[in-house]
C-alpha cells in the first residue's frame, strides 16, 4: 500500500504538468512499474494529443508486459479523438491497473474498469482518491452536472475588506502565486467592469515560470463600456462580455466586429441573472471559471448561490470601515431583523497557510459529495448508475 501511494504521488505530479493545457479534458498521469522499478511514464499534454497511458506504454516498451500501471483516473474505453486506452492496456499485457478515482464522464463511468477486468486485468481503485479528485475537480463537476465549475476567489483583510488604500495588493506574494495556480486550473476568469477599469488587471496566467495561453476572459459589463480597441481583442484572445438586455444594439455590433463575444442576460438580483449566465457559459462550452471580483459581482454570486467553491485569502491586517467590504449588503438589515441566508450550504473544505496569509476553501454541499461519487464503482451492486 505504501508503494502504491509512492507511485501515485508520482502520477499526480506528472498529471499536473498538463495544467492549463488540456481543456476540456482531465489531467492524467501514468506510471508503469515493472519489477519494483519505474519502466515508463507519461502525462496528457492537451486535447487531441496521446493519453497518458499510451505515452507510458510506449516508454515502457516490452517491459509493460506483466507490469503494474498507476493512473489518477480510470482509463477511457471509448473512441474519441484517440482510440480507447483500455485496448492499449490489454494489448500491452499490463497485469494490474491501480487508479485513484472513477471517471464520471458518461462514456466511461466504470466501463473502463469493467472492460479491463473482463480481459483478466487486475483492478485496484481509491489510492489517493482525495488528491486525485482535487486535481480534476472542475472536470469531475462538469461530468456530473453538465455545467461549468464556478470558483469565487477573494483577497480579504481580517475585517473582510477588499481594498487597502495605498496598497495595490492585499495578499502576500506567495498568495499571488497561488492565484496564478488557480487561474491555470480553470478555463476562464471573470471580473466586473468596475474592477477592470479600476485595476486594469491583465488576468494572465502562468504555471511556475512558464507562461500559459491566456484564460477566456469574461467581463460583467451591463452597459458595454468595454473598449473595442482593448489589447485582449487586438491580440485575438477570447473575451465574453455579459451585458443587460437593454444594451445598445449598435454597440454590440461594434464589439462583435472587434472580435468579442457578447451575451445579453435578463435582469437578476443585484444586476444580471447569473443562473442564465451559467447556462450560457455551458452552451459556449466553457468548463470552469474563476470569478475574481469585485464586491458587486461577489455579492450577486453569493446571493444567487452560484459559486461551487469559495476561496478566501486572508491577510493579517485590519483595513477599517473606510475600505470596501467584499459582501455588500445594501441596504443592511434593520436592527433585530435577520440577515438573509446566503451561502447556507457552504462548508469548510480545507485550510492552507501561505506565508503570512491563510487560504480558506469552502465547498457547496454537492461538491463535498463528489468524493463518494468517484470512489464508488458505478453500476456495482451497491452503487447507482
Ligand atoms: Zn484514454
């Protein structure tokens, strides 16, 4: 079991090398172990490219026969852009496959494991399942719900403020690095037009020192103030502008002509209908979004119950009442009146100390239930399929 863990750690490390490159595919790493030695390794480097299993089998060559194959995710058994990995595993003569979690994609869902077993391959599952789930959480969410995974991230002071006069950033530099890591894991980044005007963030992403393709940028921009000459559009990068139904048709045409995608959303609590927004993203094939503020967007998101995960970076500083809070309860409830219940089914998932800051991660109830969903064999006698 300790050996299994050791090799699975390597698998996860390999898998994460594909971070930011594989949308809409999951991150997958593979390690082949023969006679107590690593005989071959691989990872998935992007949609349309070989799957991790295939890379590892090619690297191991003849030593794959009778060997163990470690994977974070159940191997695929369907013809996509590449042939099924289960066929390649059987053909290579792998005798045992150890994977972290089942793939909830409806084309797999336990059938990968079943296919291997039918061909005499031994199967073990659940090794480092929690870590394997965390690595592909947005993918798992999309496979199970069909919708994009929405993560709301905020940097806050101890008194919950998101501004600090005279400081560009509230968070420490290690937290800012961590945000780049979050951006790399999600396909799109969303901000309000106010934040864009005030901070002019590039919303780029990089992984360690390696720059990645920019995320899809989503801007909440009711009145379409976004400039058609913005550098993102000039560079041909994907931008989705979310405006109200009342937005000017000529302006929409102008922005679309400049390369932007424009989506008109019905009115909702505090601005635009965010449920319609999420459906629209799904229709556009967006798998995951990191919402980076500001306060108005964060508040509307929380009120509408949109974020699947909330991530707060707490900095050890008190900003004072003169600064802006991240949750804008406007108007505040009268004395003696109960505040509206917001984010009721959020619960603490984990906490990480990042240099001087603390990162707290909260998940909605459905997200907390994913571990059970991906560790139970689909379609078995106790399972539901
Ligand atoms: Zn595959």
